């Protein structure tokens, strides 16, 4: 048996080793869980502690190697000392007591407790331990390099390359995930989430997905009397109107309201003397496959706010404006000529009556839904895609957690749909129902 002073000395050393083990365990959790983005922001603001954290996590493999090496060293040392101490007191049974006691102490006080504290406040914990951990990493650097070499060589023999390759997820994907997560956890309001997502999605959305369709474009036919065209232009809520001859596909210019007013002033209000084609600006055409980010950059370079969208054959498909692109980021921008979200009419029973030409993206943003927009741009297009047909009035479909009932149809175009959220389980598949035409009316 050992004397009492030696017993207390060994017990004190074991306590110190357990404390060091707790330090290593908490540091490992904090330094791996800390937000690199927050640390980068704090470092940019001049925080020296954040700079030390960033210096450590830039080489995570080296840092983790040092932490694991130190943790195993102190844990094994504590186990050996406890075995020797209890073995000298209780004999062979002391080894069993030491194993049970050290397992309990290490798991509770050196693993679970420090890691729980670290995961609750990873940033503060990481900045607190970074100064001391920096010296630990430097101290174990030679051994860590040897360990890394052995590990990489062994893994390479099995065909595993530990070098960082190209991630299948882009930085934008990571930001989308972070934004959605913070929104779900209550850290971001819906409007802020939409703002971030709108900015991140500009590279993934094409102008054809947000453009105003050609059937909705207000155009001026130059073959009509000038006075009539000017009256139409002055009554229009739009400041830019395309001019065409013979066919809407033959756009010859874009009439700007300011240019028209200036021409009326110069002509001393004698509108019959004004040549609209002469004062019109050159039309700006863009292909329908252009992304919103590309188009936004082009608008800034060309100092334009208005572009006509054409298909591969040069036919007019629609138009897109700078405001349309900005609305994808900040939401609907309404002026004195605009009205709230058009084509979406909530009903008393909880359903929503939606015009067929309302875009899926606008509906998702307005109602915080998540209908897919990969295969279709508008609600009518989504119903046709999912139903694989042009439905009749009164026909209903159920998919993506909603029931869609066709309210109106004009020729082959769905003009109005009633959408009802389904709260029942098992509505993931698609079900259809075609009531008698007399119950809901006949197709338009």
C-alpha cells in the first residue's frame, strides 16, 4: 500500500488529467461546431480572439489531430494512474474498480459535460480556448505530422483520397440551406428568408419564367392614327410601350412616356405632327434562356430597364423589366398604378381562387407554399403537367398536398383554378375526379 501523501498526490494528478481531458473534449466540439461565417465577420470587425479561432480551423485536420492526441494521452495516463492507485489499495480487484470509476468519470465529466457546454455556446467557447489551443497544436505539431502521414498513406493504399475534392454543393446551396434552417428555427422572418433566397436564385431562373407574356403586353400599332396612339399611350399605366408594324413580332421601337411628352411640348400640342417611330427608342431583345443574373448585369451595363424576350426563331415571347428582376429579390414593388398580387383571391373556406397565368413562384412567395416550379411556370402549366391532359371545367386533381379544381377554361387555356390545401395524410399521389359537366358548367 502507498502512504497517504502519495495517495492524495496521485488523486490530485488524476483530477488534473480529467480536467485536461474535459478541456480537450470541449475544445474539439466548440472548434468544429463554431460558425466560420460568424468568426470571419468578427475577425473583419477586428476581434483578435476570432482571428485565433480562424487560424486554428483553417487546418482542421492538424487541429483535430493535436486535440485527439492530447485527449488520448491524458485519458490513458489517468487510467494508468487510477489502476495503480486502486490496485495498491484493493489488490487485483482495484483494477476492476479503476476501470469502472474512470469510465464513469471520463464519460460524465470529461466528455458529456464539456461537450454539452461547448455545443450550447460554440462561438464563445471556441474564442475562450483558442489562445491555449494554439500552443497545444504547436506542441504536438511534429507528432501530428507523422500521424497524418501514416493515416493518409494507409488510406491511399485502400484507394481513399483524403484531399479535399470538389463539393457537389455550391456555396449558394449552403447559404440556401442555412437560410431555410434559420427560418424553420425562428431566427429569420419569412420576408428576410425570401430576400436571401431571391438573391441566391437569380442564377437559376430564366427570364421566360418571370416575363410578362406577349398576350398581356400592351403594344401600339403604327398603322393606326397618331392621335389615337398618343391617347392610348397617355392613358396607359406603363411608361414604355413597344411599337410594331403589320405584326406584333415586327417591333420597330419602344415609346417612352417622357420622350412622348417632350415631343408633344415641342410640337406645341399639335400631336398630328409627331412621328412616333422617330422618337421611339431602339428595341432591346434578349433570348428567353437568359438567366436573371445575366439580364440584371446586362441592364446595368446597357443602362436599360426594359427588354423584349424572343425565342430561338426570333418571335416575341414576352417582355422583362428591371423591376421584374428586383421583385424576385425584394418581393412585389407596388406603385400608384399597381394593385396587390393580381389573380390570387382567398376564399372564406380557406381555399384560394387563382388565375391560370399566375406564376408558381409568385404564389409560393405570397402564400409561403412550396409548389414545384421545375416543370412549369404558371399554375395552369402545373395542372396540365401533373394531369397529363388539358382538363375540363369541374375536374379536380390532388397532388403536392393541394387539391386543384378547374373553375374556368377558354379554349385550351386554363384561366381559373381553385386550390385547397389538403390536411389529410396520404395525399402525395395524384387523384382525379370528373364530375358531370352540368354540376360545374361546361368548358369555355
